[in-house]
C-alpha cells in the first residue's frame, strides 16, 4: 500500500475508494481490539501544528496517537508559535519535520498543507486549511455513516445550513460522489447555497440533487441529515453573520416526519443549530462521530506511517 | 509603412491586435540592446487585424507564457534571412509565476517567495486552477 513514497493527506481525493475502505476496516478493528494497537506507534512522534484554534480535531489527533502508544508535540495557536514572529509555514514545517515522524496541521490559509508537503519528507495530514479542505472530518463522517448504515451507497443525504463556506460539506460531497446511488438534498438560504464549482461537480458526475430552503420539506426523504454551523470566522461582514446564523435550528418538532433510522450528524462545534433537546434522540449521532473521528485518525496515522499491525 | 525584415532574430506573428505592448513588457524586450519593432493593427486575412513583434536577435522565449497571453501567436525563428523554425504558442498545461492567485484566503497571499502555480483544467474554457487553494481563473 505504501511503497517508499511518502503519502500525505491534503484532500480526501488523495485516497482511493479502496484505501478509504481499508481505513474503515482498520478503524473497526481498532474499536473491537484496542489492545492490539496500543503499542503500534511506540517511539513515534506526531506533531500537531495548529495555527488556528480547534478543540476536537487537535485533541482527537493527540488522543489517537497516544492510544497507538506514540507521543505528541506541537502548538495549539499561531500566537504560541514562531508564526507570531512572522515565520513562514515553509520554515516551521521544515524545522518540525526534523523532530516528528508525522505532522497534522491546521492553518487558516487555503493550500498551506500543499506548501508543507513540499518542504518536508514526513507525511503531512491536512487538519483543515481555511474554508478549503478538512479530509479527516470527511473520513470521520464516512466511518460514522458506514457504521450506522452498514454501507456508503444507496442513500439520500441532506446537507443543511452553511453550504457555501462549509468545507466539511464540500469534502463530504466530493467523497460520496464516488459511491453509487447517492441523492443529495441541499438545504440552505440563498446566500449560503452550495458554490457553483461544487454544483458543477455534481452535474459532471450526473448526481441526483435538489436545492431547497425548507428543512421540514426535506425531512421525510432523508437517510442522513448533516447539519452545519454558520461560522462567524468565514464572514467578512458581521451583519450578514447575525442575519443568517439562526436560519436553521433542528428541534424535536422538526424531526416528527423524519425516518426512524435517520442519522443526524454535525461536524461540531455546535452553537444553537441543533437544540440540546435533540441530543437524547437515538438518531442523534454527532457525539458518536467524535469517537469515530479518533478511530479513523488512528487508522490514518498507521496507514501514512506504513505501519502494519500483526494479528494478535 | 515599411519596416526592415529580420536577418537573424524572431518574429512573433498573429498577436491579437492590441496585445503586443503587454507581451513586450512581460518578455522584458525593453531591456534588449538589439532592435525591436512593434507593429500594431496590421491587416490580417485570418483575424482582420493583428500585431507583430520583430526582434533582431535570437533570445530564449517562454512559450508557455506566450501561450497564456495569446494561444494564436506564431513564433518564427529567422537565421541569415531564412525562416528556420516555426513554433505555435499553446495554452500551457502549467503556469508558473505568470498570473497571481487573487483568492485572499490563499496561502500565496502571505507565504513569502513561493511560486504562483496554476494548472490548466479546461482547455476550451481557458480555465486554470491554483494548485494551492483550487481557485479557478478564466483567461480573457
């Protein structure tokens, strides 16, 4: 699978469908037999370079590496790194590549991990680059869907909220376009519609999709409901943010017409777009997603480091 | 109007009318010590009007950059008064430091001295994609 070539994960399309399948299998095995993997990355170090704050992604990478018996180092904001002194991404990564065996990096600028991958010989994992890609969230989403539905094909996926800036939505669409018979229901206000370059991709793939503004209208059709947050940091204008942030709030009332086996997902953090009253509904899977996120990141670290764990 | 023919040098022909000054500047022809002629609005059977640039010296030309400016340009290499080679500029597959990414969120807007690289994604639509942030640029 690895050969001698260094593999990076910049975009979800860097992985083939078979490779994703392999990661899902490993993640499922990790869930069943965690002890088998507990020393798999002994004496290996993961650097988490987070130029932008994050709770879940950084901690799940660190938890993943620690659960594999490895060690972690890094920083959690640009302010606590030499970036605050004006150091470039190139120089930071070139330096850290001498300390760690693998790097997970989040940066507010789009394409920063491409530069990173050019500057070091250790694998780079894109842990989010601005509004661009967030492939490990997509792997998390795919693992969650696969575990909850037992398949990644033949379903209707509703994507709701900020479809314009929501990088998780774009990556999830790109990933699921490679599976058979997926229908998309795109639910958003006009201002936050899916960008043209994404609808172009749907059209090119001949995908079945509809764009609507009513969440209630979409609800009965959905097998998956993927909610997103309207993110303050993606807006240049505070007024636009305030006007649009409460557009879609999921409540138990809105779920009345939903399928019994609907899977409700959210990349988190949530602000108020899902009422806390929904949390106890057994269809709410967004906290389960965070566990999937840890398992798939463990599988990814093993894959990129070329480590194969022997059967116990 | 008469302009002497080139004895040994390059003739850039079939330049879209009005584009020659832009190409002159991009290629840095003002820095040459040899004779350079820009001829604008020449009658052309094929295009109606065209521009021509004559350079009285053989220089290294970035054909990719020329293709970006105008993919109809023909580059004629003249030696001792004879046409020795004719090349056609084509839309290049990759543009390095020819255009800059205008996406304010692109890493190229802050990272120092990295090349601005674009890849051709649609020849017909003349569409290029920034290799860092995927921003699309359509050539005019």
